[in-house]
C-alpha cells in the first residue's frame, strides 16, 4: 500500500515564477523511496497539509520530466483565496518536510525510443505543467517524434515555465514548435506571441494546418481550466480526430457531474491493505465516505473525481459514478472506480483497493 | 544438379511459384513505398498502392493525418476506390453503395432494414493498415500493428547521406517509370553490383571513384557510398548541373538499396528514388522520382550554364561506338546509364532460359549480389 500512503518528503529548493504569482517546489526523493516515487510524464502528486489546524488535501501535476535528470517537482500558481496554493507560495521553502502521496494518474505520455509520433499539446495557464513534463520527455527520450504546443495565457507575464519552454525549443528546433496565444497582450509588450485570443477552433485549425503531422501516429493532449478540455475535444473531433487519440486532464474544473442516479443503501466487502472489512453504505453516501465512517483509512485526495487517488477495483456489484475525470474508458471497462464518486446501485458490493 | 545463380536456383528468377512466395512473404510483410508526401496533402485526397498481395488506400482526414485501409469493401470485397482522387467525407463502394467514413467506420447500408434486418455496423469497419512518412516518402505496411517505420529504417539513417529530402522540391522531369523484362531481383542485383560500375558504365558514371566505394549491410538493407573522382571534385561548384544540396565534407554518391527493392540515389546535386515493383516472374516496373534544391529557376540556369563546359569535355558517351549501333536508339550507344542497366538486365534474364546457362564465380564487387540472395532466402524461410 505504500503507493497510496503519504510519505514525508523534504523540499530540495524552490523557485519563484512569474513575479511571485507561482512557485516551483522541488523534492528530494531518498534512495529508499526512488521506486515508489518513480513517475510517468503527465502524472500528479497528492499532498496533505495541516493549515490553521485543518487537514487539506490537494493534487498538483508534476512539472518535470523523468527523463531529463530534473528533480521531482510541482509548479503551483496562486489561486485567488486558495488556501493551499497561497500557503505553498507564501511559506514553502528549502528544508520543509511535506506529506506526499506517490505519483498517480493515467493522463500520461510514455516515450519510446523507436516510437514515432506527432504530439499536439493544447494548454492554458497552469495546465502547462503536465504538458511541459510530456513535451520535454518526448524531446529527451523519443528521438523519432515531433511535438507542437499551443499555449494560452493572458499575456507574457502569466506564461509559466517560459525559460524552460524556450530552452527545449532552442535545443530541438527541427522537432517541435511553441505557439503562444494571448488573450490580453499588453500594448507595450514586445514579447512574441503567435495569435491573440484563446485556444479555440481557429487556433487549433491553424496550429494543425501550419504544422501537419509528419509522423502519422498523431496524439493530442489537452490540459486547461474550466470548459477548455471539452471545447478542445469537440473541435478536434470536428476535424476527424478519433476520440481514442485525444487525452485530457481537467485542471481545476471538475468536468461533468452526473447526478441522474441517487444510489441505494448497500453492504460492501472492502479489501484494504490486504485485510477484508464489511462496510455499511447509507443511501446517497459514497463508498469512500462509508469506508471513512467505518473507521478505515482509505486513500483519497481531491474528493472530486479528478486525481484518482481513491481508485479501487469493483469486483462485484454495480455503482454509479458522479464524476470520473480521473479514469479512462479503458480503466472503467476493467472494473476501476473512483470510490469518492461512487454511489451503490446494487445491494452488495465487493471493492478492492490495490 | 539445379542450375543456380550463385545461391538461388534459376527458378527463383523465372517461376510463378517463387514470385508468389515473394509476394506473400516479402512484399506483404514489409513497408511499401506509396508516393511522395505531396501526393496526399489535402484533406480528402487519396491514393492507392499495391503492397504485395494487398491493395491499400491512403487518405488524409481534416486533421491532416493520413489513414490507410485495405481497399476491400467489407460487404463482398469489391475494390472500394480507384487509383487517385479526392473525396469529401465518405467512401462509397460502387457495388451496393455501402458507405464508410474516413476512419473506416461503416456508416450506411442502403435498405438496411428490408435487406438485412439489423446489422452491427461496428464490426464491419474497413481493415486498417499502417502508414507513415519517412524521408518525404509515404510508406504503408499491410499489418496495422507492424513495428514502426523508425524501427525498420532507423538503422540505415546514418549511412544514406546528409540529404534532407523534405527541404528539396520535386523536379517533375525526373518522374519516369518503365518496365523491364526481367525478374525484380535481377534489377536489384544490378543496382547493388559494384563490379559493373566501371565496366558497363565506363563512359556514363565515371565522375565517381568506384574503386574507393564503401558498402555494407544494415540488416536486409544495402548501404553504398562512393566519392567523386578528382577531375569532378576540383572546382566542383562550377561542374554541378544543379545547385548543391549537401555539405562539401559529405560529397559523393549515396546509393543504398533498402529492402525490398527501394533504391535511393543522392548526390551533390539532388536526391532520387528508384522503386522496384515486381509485376510478374519476368516483368518488373521501375519508378523514378527526384528532388532538387529549392532554388529559383535562375539559380538553376546559372548552374547549368556554368557546368556545361566541363561536361562537354569530360565526355559522357555510350559503351559502344556509334558505328556499332543496332538501331537508332541503341541503349549501348546513347550514353545514358539507365538504358545500359535495362539492357544488361533483360539480356541476363533471356539467358536464364537457356539449358546451357551456368554462372561463373562472383567477383569481390559482386559479393553484395550474393548477400542479397541470402537475404531473400532468409525472408522466404529457407536459408540453407
Ligand atoms: S479522491 Fe481524487 S478522485 Fe477520488
Ligand atoms: S461489395 Fe461493396 S457494397 Fe457490396
Ligand atoms: Fe548500373
């Protein structure tokens, strides 16, 4: 179970980004935890903080590639009124010890030495963090492939990881391109940007028309706030892109919530840490809530269906998931559920945390 | 005793049985050249290609990605689309009008209810093939799960010259195609035969130093490079007939033969392809296309004017003297090396039928011919 437990990690160093509006936090992973904390480009980490006496859990995408020798790190942008993001930005510093759950998530790009693909990345704001990890992994470990990024921001002052993006681009000018899209470019700005506006249909069409796939195995990755993911996906599908080639991570937003089903009271056999427990689920209660009420310590983080930390396998019975952003159709067909989103729809359930 | 051409029996070059096995075990199981990337460059555009036993079509979607499918209607197998063309969103079979979208999904069946009741269309999509672009060429593989083209051609990349064909432009005059009355292996063997260069082509390819040529194999692919002779190298800028396309320290002729039958030929002035397609046991099609520097017409004119002096004196001419010509266009007199090669291939093929045919020893410069025969045996699964 160490994969879903919190481990204390020491901050190796921090770096202020975009004039103090964001912070990159690097972690020191001790040798004993190397394997546990090995990550795939695009995955995220879950954190547990005690702020003003209250436990807070959040997930942040890892903003470095596992193939470049960079340390494990996250880049956190301040959210107005955000308890955790501001806490990290205000206080996080070298030497601090933080509780971290090992890398998680299926929004991933696994580079291959002989794999030959064209990767298109569509991001906005902090959505760049997993995309940067993916892009730099392709450049470092997938030498036959190409990558193109459209990155939306207000203006040049809000572009996260700009120096690093420019560095990979300068190192690989033949294999990749970066296209900045600014919604409010400053008049005085001399910074180069590609287009004014947001990452919408004209922008997506122009990106692909100007950079048609050279390697024909094309893949599309989207990570942005609010409704951006769904909008980009709709545009891509209108351009004949098959759904199986589109990969998305909702950032901040929760995605669709399906409240059409109420759920029923049920009894669940829950296997956790190799032990089996009997848990009563009340009508309308999620499997995760029920397990916590029963005194178990199941893994969880966001509790909104985004991070996947609460994932388990449903071996028997049926559930209804309110939200399921963290799972791909493939996972679900293999029985994966998000316990924080699952309402029982059969009287008996068998749930196994792996 | 079976009569052999080095390692292979004569039947390997003449029989339908060998031809069928090669179609099945070699040309249906390797990446096949389908065209230049410019051939399918607009959404809806498509081309078809024969890859061994498979007829495959390649079409571009609005996402500008190529898809390849076996050109067989899932109803009764009618060929779905012809040669080249352009479609909007759908492909309709001419026989009973079953219609597929650009992802290969079956989207409509005329009179479905009356004729079939309910049909599960999701199981009747077109069978996909694999497609990719490499060195500006479109390639297909009949197997959608075949190893990537990077895996197949990756090992040859460091050895085939510094040309960047994507940055060169097609030169239409180089687009030619002709049939040779010989087995496809005779044509390959001719292409990779180093020994013949200074003999058959003694007066047509003498600007390169054949004796200094270097060759080796990368798996089933043959690599070859030879440097320019001093007379051509000295003040070479004034002798190139078209603007230079490679750096001087990488000069020379880069002439690999990739497997099966995919010849490339790069030089200081351009980059060409030589695609060998077996049509029958004793009939082969060769398709040539080429690219040159993306310079203005004026640059080309200047370069060709500058160089014409040298070439007049250097003297390209025929193998045989004009008074020995058998006809007005005798290839052995014309001074064109392609004509010389076709002539040699066809003459060799003819002799295979003679009961008196017997091969002599293989020269050092012919060891590659024997090696290619070994590769063929390996792919047909009967290496001795
Ligand atoms: S706790 Fe994050 S998805 Fe359930
Ligand atoms: S064979 Fe194609 S529709 Fe009948
Ligand atoms: Fe020749």
